[in-house]
């Protein structure tokens, strides 16, 4: 797919739709493409971290740095696949997989205590001390049947999050 | 830290923060805060879906970027009958209208300079006469500019009376806003100092109508500018000040937050609303995409610049109002009149990152709810 052309062909749209497992309708993909081009100001075919951070609503988000690591260098097809977890058509399993990937920063399929601690740090900043964070996390882990040395895998996440009615949806504006 | 037009970063000073009303009131919050019910469990800590949803929502669409999106008129040349017509239109616009307009503008400049330079140099002693003549001449050259885009401007409302302690504010779409208003009545404007030929014009001709310059990139600049504003507005013989409180050009469909500087001068505020008709040309000057010269050329090769200008009822600071509330109230008046949607963002976020204060507020509320639920054991 050309990175400088601003015209998507029907073939391109279908390819992207397939890649994201039909998470978005064709109209939504066209809208996302417009948005992608709008964000990709230098026309490099991917949106850089700087360009994402120029959206103030994104820059103030506590998890923005973590997400930037996942978003950096994605082309349009991968960008849509990234967002597919937020489609109303995505399954709970796909949403939990996305959350797992956010935690699993080294991508080895296992989430350790420090990974969870890091995310908690992002979310709470300087308003809880490191010690308190460790205490809280250890406590709720033990109550759920794990401990500090536990390695959580995808199925653990499904068990923990699967029943809590996960709501993670974003609406793509279609003109 | 360096600064510049290429979207480079300046740390947003704490002074800028004081300008902004609480953005948290506008942003989709509450979803970051878990309901404070019951004991804290592992799933509550691991479930980052609200924060992720906010981030994804911002990636997919956000109200700030929408303000600076150019909206070119819909192309209508898409079928066999219309395309030749459109081609004729292009020929007429570029090969007939454009040269005529360039001639008109050149004639205007010749007349202007041949009157202005003598007046400026010879009438040095006779201040009042010099000022009046220079004002009239600036109004003249502005009329020539407007003619060079075939400007059709409808002015509504009573023409401003020149009274002291009066400041005019308007929404900002392009630097031509100033030209359009100046052709009707002489204002002193406060502008960002630009490089190039615009800067030259600023330092020579616009000085004569009493313009004030600021430099966005200088942190201390704000104090000096506020002082200059106050001095100017107190002066009896000065042209009334025209201020664009948004601080940057916005695309004429949205309005960003007004800076409170103009509203703390202790003067009456006369709002002016400007709305361009998009069918003829998109008058938004997207300074990230084109230089002012290109923007002017684009206007000169369009059919016309059609716009409405409303002079609205003068407003004063109410006894129970802060300057920020006053600014928002005036923004509301202007936005309603010009059909603009209001967004809660500071226009300067075009050039700098939001303050870490906003993120910290979210972190703080989440941290507090975690600790609170931990207590409930």
C-alpha cells in the first residue's frame, strides 16, 4: 500500500479488513485512514511517537508511553490491527489479549510482578510510594491465589478479568 | 529547549497553566476512576481498560486536532459535464482574475507607498495630522487587499465608536481577519512577530497604527506584553486594540479557549464574530501546512472571499466574575454568533505539550481510590 497516496483502493480496504479480522467495517477503515494521514504529518507512512503526542488528549493519558512503544513504526494495516481490540465487534478474549500485551512489555508471554508494578506506577504516579504499591499488589495477588513470584500467562488473565464485564470500546466517527 | 515552527517543544510554563480553566471538567473522566465500592481485588488493579479506552479514543478522534483541520470546499468537477466547466473556471481564475488582482494590488501599493512615505517623513512634527493620515492610508491599503481577493464582506451590527478604555476581541482564522476588520475602522492589533516580508510590514507600516508585538517562544514575554497592552488601552489617542484571544489560527468551525490577558485590562470588551463562507474558499490559514505567502496566493486564485462580520454588544466584567469566566462568557457569545463549536483546549498546545499537571490529576484520583478501597477491609 503506498504511503504517500491518500487514496485507498477497494483492494487495500479489503486487505486491511482481513488483517484485523473484520473488526471494522469498510467505512470505518476509510475514516481510520483519513485519521492516520492526518496524524502522519510528514507523510512517512507511519505515525511517529512525536506525532501521537501532539494529540493533547493522548499525551495526558498515564499509559501513553507504554502504548507508544506498541504503536511506534506501525503502518496503516498494523495500526488498524492495533485498534481492533477496541471495536465493538471484538471479543472479550481479544480485549484481554490486548491488555495482556500492554503488561507483557518484553513480549515473552509471561507477566511478572514487576510488569504489574510498572503499570501500577504509570497509573498512580507519585501519589503512592513504591513500598505501598508493592504491598497493595502483593496483598491482592495473594488474595487471588497467586504470589510475588507467580508468572501470569494469558489464561490467568482470562480467569481474572473474564468475569468482570470488560468494557473497552471506541467509536470510529464515520462522516 | 529549542523552539520553532516545526512543531518543536517548549516546556509549558506554569504561567500558561493559570490561563486555563479546569480541563478535567470537559475531558471524559470518571472512567479512570473505579467506583469506590467494596474491597480492592486483583481484577480491579489489572483492569486498565478505562485508561486504554481513553487513549484509543484520543487516537481515533480528538477535539483538538479537529480545530486545525483544513476544510477545502467540496470538489464538484467529477463528471463529464462539470469537468470542462471546472477547467474553464481554473483558466479564468488563474489566467484572468489572478493577473488583474495582482495589478490591482500593485497599484494599491504604489499609491499607498507614495503617500505614506512622504507623510511619515515630512509630517514628523504634526503628530495628530500624521496619525490620522497614516490611519486613513492603512485603511486604504487594506481595502486594496480585500479587493485583490474579491472580498465580499457583510458587516452586521453597529459600527464601533471610537471610545477610550475599549478593547475589541474576535475569533481568529487567518491573518486576513485583521485586514478585513482594519478596512472598516482603524485598530491597533497585537500580533506574533513573523519573519520575512510580513515582519517587515509589521515593523514599518503597522507600527503607525500602534501595533504591539509578542513572541510566543519567549517565556518572560507575557509580562511585557500585558504591560504594553495596559498602557495602550489607557492611552486616549491610541487606536482601539484588537485582540485575538485564541492566540492562534483556528479553522473557523471550532473555537479554542480564550486567553484571559485581554479580559483583565479593566476595559469594556466589544466582541466581533467572523465567519467565512466555506463554499468559496477555505480561509483558514493552516500555518503548519502553508506559508502566509502561499495562503495569500491561494486566496487570490479563488473566486472570492465571502464572509460575515458581526459587531456584537459590548460586555463588561461582572462583579462576581473572574477574568477567566469573563473570557469564557465572551467566547460563548462569539461562538454562538459565528456558529463555532467550543473546545476546552488552549491553542498554544499546537506548539507545546500539555502540562504534566493533567496526567498527575488522573494519577492522583486513581491512587486515592486504590488507597481508599484498601482501607475498606
